[in-house]
C-alpha cells in the first residue's frame, strides 16, 4: 500500500509529468515499516489514450 505525500504535476502538449514523494507501507517478518521513496511518471497521449511513457521510483537518500 502506498500514499502520495507530495507531488508536482506539469502539463505539456500531449504530455503530463507527475513527480513527487510517496510512502509505502510494507510488512516484513510481521513488522510494519514505512518506506519513503521518490517517483516520476510521464504520461503521453497517443491516439487519444493516456499511456505511461516512463516511470521511475527509488528510495529516499538516508542523508
């Protein structure tokens, strides 16, 4: 399960970029952990359909 904490959405010509920070809740060996990560989604309108053209996600740096 994940929750978007912060986001920045930019609209362009047939393109939308959504980048921000989200937190995942994971259960590891019966313990609940919350893991913050950065993400980027780029959507493109291709022939009338909005498709994911690019996605990246990575853990937040520890310091």
